[in-house]
C-alpha cells in the first residue's frame, strides 16, 4: 500500500489513531504527516484534565499517547488495486500469454485449433486462467480484511520466460499474491482454496462447452485449468494444497479428486 503522505510503497503501513490514515515509518507520527486532528494528539482530554494524578505519574506523562497499529489496511474489506500491482499483473499476463502461444504452436495442437485466430483465443484463455487463480486468492484475502497484492518474483519471471521458448519445460509462475495481516487457520484455508477452485470451475465450464460444441480449443483450455488446479493442490511446501490440507482434509480431498478427474478426462480427448 502507498503512504498517504509521500506515496512510498509500504507493505506494513502504520495507522494513525487520530485521522485514520495509513503511513510509512517516516510519516507515522501525527506531526510528520500534518494530521488534521493533531490537537487531539497534543491536548489531554477533559477527563484527564480533572483527574488527580500522583507526582510520579506526572513525571512519567508524555505530551501525548500514540499507539502504533501496523496491521495491513482493511479498507472496509473493499476490493482494490494499486498502480504498482496493475503494472506487475500486466507484465505477468503478457508472459503467460506468450506461454499460451507457445503451447498452441505445437504442431498437433495447432492443427486441432485450426487457425491463428483460434490460437490467439487459446493464448488469451491461458492468461485469463492464470489471472483468475491469482485474483481469486487476492479477493478472498481482501474480503477477510487483509492486505493482498500481486507481485512479480525474479526467479519466477526467469522460469516463465524460459518456458515460452522451451519446447518441453513449461512453468507458469511469474509471481504471486503477497498477503499481510493476522489470519487464523480458517482464513488461510479459505484464501488458499480460492485459487484452485477458480480453475476447477473454469475447467468444468470449458469441458461442458467442448462436449456441446466439439471445438478443440475448449478441451485444451480446460486441460490447462485442470492442471493448474491439480499442481497447486499438491500438499507440499508453499503450494496451496499444503495449507488447505492442514486446514480441512475433507475439502482438500474433494478439490484434489475433482481436479485429478478433470485432468484425466481432458487428457483422454486431447491429441499431442
């Protein structure tokens, strides 16, 4: 989030208890960000004025009390994007779009797609599938009152860029949604399941469109979504699956089984 005084990007903003604004470390104090309610910070309340205090308490009294709260901003649980996040999402989308084209240019896949227009649509669906996964995480976190924004990761950028030109090596991981705040096991589990759920729903819809229209583009796009969901549901390391498994094993089992079934189903109708 950006400091409301200098505009500096800060992951853990400080909240002013007087004006309610969010600021960086340098501008966290009321006098440093020209707080419009600075008089409340300096002046004692009426109750404090008439309350007798001991000499010792008087010696310990400070000009004002200021409590630092650096819980990521809730913003009334609204969905929002920063200008920096939009730039990162745009770069990530372009890279994943490139992977979509590289997948579609495989001779067997391209012959099934039919023409450059269908190839372009397929690449767009691949990029949209990636964005759906990441934005589902983001929106679930923001609805829980947490700070959540997508950020590019250097190693992920390198691997994704290599994947565009590599005929075998394919990894779609240019970045991830960063989340800050205090969240319990239930919140973490619900945020983690949001991404794979988005891909499972997309895969099911695209599979239905394939059977209704017999257009190959839908089964290939469905397979991409099923694979994204299945990979992320592996209960290991930093993947979504580990957090979901620790939260609710039944939910994890249902999601993993569904994504596996969709992966097998789409594979049966694909030609490489």
